């Protein structure tokens, strides 16, 4: 077999080589060649060795000891609760009431002058029945008297060092030691007040009628006319 192969090879090498192809024919043949002939034969690749994973050493789990069953302990006897200590509240002492101050006693109503009291006055006066003279408030060196019938005041008399004469407006008339104020009312003249001046105490005696009307006004005017210093 070996000899036959060698003889065949020698025979073939002795044959004439074919004439070379033109460049255009070579290009044409390459373009018309099938894809399998044009592709290069891939190199044989050696597969990479696959790393074998090593298993990690397993650590044994720590075993938790099971809890031991404990018998329930008997509850200890509770200590008796301490009673709260109550502090007695201080006794409330009611304030001592001071006795109320007694109300000031009302000033006694002056009594009407009797005949002896009227006789001791520094002037004379005529009082009709039912009319009285009552002392009123005055200063240390003066006195005031009210001429009244019941609760109605008819005239007033001042005896002291200085009066407020005149009180009314009217005609001033002087007769003897008397100075009077006279007014015209209803066609008649009425003496509304009189002033007497003296050398001894009281220095002045002033008489004036109150604001009354009708018959009471006429009565007051007559009583005023009856006053005369002693």
C-alpha cells in the first residue's frame, strides 16, 4: 500500500501545471463561491475548567435548654394596709361680735314755753288760744322761737347779736324803735317783718311771718305786730 501511494504521487507531480487564471476570473470565482467555502474554519476552543463550589462548613446550632417548669409560688400574705392618719381640722373660732354702738339718742323735742317762760323773754307777745311758742335751735348767744298752731308755723322770732333783716322785699317803714317791711297784697298793706334794735343783750330782735296764706297769713301778721321789746 505504501509503495502504491508513493508511485501515484510521483506520477502526479510529473504532469504539467495548469495555466494561471486571469485576475478577473479569479474575482468572479471568489464571488460566486458558496458561503461555506468562503468562511474560515473556526479554531477549536478548549472549555474553561468549571470551578467546583466548596461547601462551607456547617456550624452546629447552639441548643437552647428548654425552660424548666417551675411550680407556682404561693402568694405571700399581704401586709395589712396602714390606716390613714387623719389630722383633726382646727376648730373654727367664730369672731367675737363687738356690741353694736348704741344709736345716738334723738334730741328731745323742745316743749312749748309756758306762761312763766314767756314772761322771762326779752320781749312781750300776745298769743291767741291754740297758738304756742317753741324754742328752736340757735347759737351760743342767740335764741330762735317758733310761733305755731299745731304743726303749722305762723311766724319766727330771732333774738341775738345780728339778724338777717330784711328777708322780704317791700317798703321799709321806721316808727319809734321798730323798722318794718310792708307789702301790698289785694289792696291792703301787710307788715311782713319787724326789726327791734336795743342797747342791751340781745342787740336785735327780728320777727317775720312764715309763708302762709289766707286766714293764717292774717293771724301771723297780727301776732308779729304784737311783739314789743321789754
